[in-house]
C-alpha cells in the first residue's frame, strides 16, 4: 500500500517533505475530543519517505515555540457524525492508495464545510505533495481564515502567494510573521529575502522588502535584505548604499561586503578591490572575502599581489582546488615554473573538475622550459574531451618550436576530425603554426584550401581575411570581412578589423570610424576595439580624444601594438619622455613585435 506523503509546516525548517501518513482515525479522534492532531513522526512504523520537493517553501522564521498549534478553545465545534467520519476515512484511504487528487478534493470540500483549520492544513499538505499550487493556495486561505493566529498557516500562504506573483497580498502575512512574539528578526529578514527572490516582479519585491525593513533601521539584516532585493531589481546604487549600511551595523558580516564588491565590479574592478580590501583590514580571517579579493586582483591584472593572497588562503586551505588552480596559473604567468608544476600536480591529486585542463597547463609548463618531449608526453594524455584539440595543436607547436615545422604539420594533418568544427580547428592550427614561422604565404594557402570545403564558415573566413593582409591581398581582406559581417552581423571583430585596416592605411577614414563605432556598440570594453577607435581618431587629427582612448586600451591590455599607438600619439603631442617610457615597457614584454619596432624606427630614426 502506498503511503501518502505530506508536508509538515515546521517553522524550524523549510517546507521539507516529512512524508508522514496521518491516519484518518487520528484526525477524526482529534475532532471529537477537540485536541490538535499529533504530527506523525519517525517513530511511526507506517511512515515512509518519498521525493516530492515543495513547490513554494514557506519562509523560515525562528520562534521559541517549535510549532504553531491551534488552542482547543479556538477550534470550531464540529460534530463527528458517522457521515463525516466516513468522508475523512475515505479521503485518507484514497490518498494512501495513490489517489491523492481525489483525497485533496475531498479535504478541500471538508475544510470549506467545517472551517476546521486542521482539515485545511491537511489539504495544504496534500496539495504540496501533488505540487498543485493553485489548490494549496485555496486551502491555505481557508487555513488562515480559520486560524488567523497560526504562524505556520501564515508561512504557508506567504510562500504560495509569492510563487503566484501576488507579493502585495503576501505582505501582511510577512508583516505578521515578523511581528510575532519570539521571532528572530535578523534571521527572518534573511529568510524573507530568499522567499521573495522567487517572485518575477523584482520591483514589487524591492518595495515589499523596503516596507518591512523600514521598521527595523538598526537591524543589519534588514538593510542586507533591501540590498539584495535592490540588486535583484537592477537598482545597483541603492543596493550598494544599503549593503554599506548593513556593514556599518555589523562590520564582521561578509555578505554586504561581498554584495557591494560584486556590484561595484560592474563599473570598476578597482572599486570592488578596494571595497574588499577595506573589509579584510577589519576582518582578516574571512576566507570567502579574501578569495573574492584575490580574484578581483586577478581581474585588475595585479598578478603578483593576487598570488600573495592566494598563498595566504592556501595556508588555511592547502588542498582547495580553486586555490591550487589559481596558484598554478599565476606561477605560470610569473614564469615560476617550479611553483606552477607543484601547484598543478597537487591539483591533479584533488580530482579537479577538468583534469584534462590541468594536464594541458602542465604540458605548457614543460613547453615553456623547452622540455618538448615531456610536454608532448603530457599533451598526449589528453585523448578525449574539450581539451583534446587544444592538446593536439600544442603538440604540433612543440615540433615547430624545435624547428620541425614539417613534423608539426604532419601531426595535424594525421588527425581524423569527427565533425566540421574539429576540421576547422585543425586547419586554423596549421595556419597559425605557419604564421608563427613567418610562412605567411603557406598559411594563406592552407586557409584558402579549407574554405573550398567550408566556404561559409565564419571563423575560417575571418582567419583567411587576416592571412590575406599578411600577403598584401587587401581586396580579399575586405571581401571576406564583409562576408563575415553578412553571415554574422554581431561579429564585433570583423567590423573592427575592417575599420582598423582602413585607418592603418589612412584610407576612407569616415567609413573606418563608422565600422569601429559599430564594433564598440557590440563590445564596448574590448581593448583592441578601443585601440582601433583611438587610432582612427589619431588619423582624423583628434589627438586629445585619441590619447584618452589609447590610454584606456593600454590600461585594459598592455599589448605591444597598443603601446606603439599610444607612444606615437604621446610623441606627436610633444610628450617625448612619456612616449619612450611606454615604448620601453612594451619592448620589455614583446621585444620582437614588428609593429612596435617599426613605429620606433619611424619616429626615432
């Protein structure tokens, strides 16, 4: 016999499935004696468990009493007639035999007829089991009407109203819960916010939370709830202000600092970093904030400081995979290959989410130390998954770095692609191999041949256009970039490449600017596109605006070509020392960059 699962409306926990059967005879007896029905528990031999998640959990409000129980004096006088007993038994047996919908209908009918809160509660429980929010709300309304002081009933109806998008109707119930004797107000605000986050009307939710919080100006969690609701509603400035108010009231609380930093990062990574730095100055042992701080430093490209922070976290959590991963990559970037090897090898022993990715970086560690045989050995361990093609490209590259271009090409040509995407990856990897060896004509021919088979593949077309520039086929560059734009109108880099190629040749500058402006609309924070806009403005003679944009681009990505452009504008503005400083910085990072060297030769003959 199947036992009907029900939901215990326990204020000490979310509406979790207690999955207990409440025999109709017990309910009937309670009606007869006026006592509240005992909730079935784990000591009941007939109780079984099942999986039936609640469709709309009630807010968890901590109170002194473990449950709300209707005092016998407030229960309706219901005569337990033979007919009523039969109906109760029939409803419960129907539920236990799997006809929960039939049981629900009968309990709803009985609740409407008797106005007994215990029968209404049972209807709510069965409706939850059936995942029928509409009927659950109908039953909850009856329950609250029959027993308005029952806080479990208030919890149930508040959750259901929010789930139904009726937040305003839920407000008085939430207010009543908040005002109940023994309520833990701070915890209540945290739970309310979780509940209200389910509402699709974020603006209305914010209004409700603000009204609830207004009566508790000295409760940090009240301001935290407003901050979260404001963030959900897209009111970032309000959210940051409220998060800071919460932090002022409760300086040790991590949540407001983390939320404020997350929102600040949208407009300024530096502001987010400083928000976390200030929090950690007062709370140095906060591991979550320190992890966020370290990641923020990475976003700012402050790799040395980020590495120091991750090393501090590692002392507390020596086997944390995220920390080991970050330390491995930061050490690799710093060319500290011994530390990178140590961190990544330890990470492999922690069952990381993507062991192939870790293996790929270990291969790179060996490759950067010119241990090409070891690098290939590590790359070959990646024989399946998302990193497979990257590993094959790296294998070919190790041959090329040894001057064995033919072997690298043979390795790529020997691969058997399983689909067109892999075929394109192989073609592009071979072309890149040839470009890095300054065999631009051969790279152009490889891509041209690939396009014969896949003439409308956007990535191949774009790569072929870039290769065409290297062999001075500007007609093909322009034609193929226009085709990319036609096939993929939101391809920011196609607009940018076409506009930049015109600006760099000092041709059709108005058209170049228009193309780059389109690229910026699609990717406003892309450093290369910002550089292109700065460069076209320089060509148009707007040096102040060009300097502003090129400075921003260089700050986002200190690339050698951006450095060449920024230095040239500074030079033309008469800021010779600043120009030379930028060029020297860029040369230190990329001593072989031809664009940078050509710029310096041209301006400093």
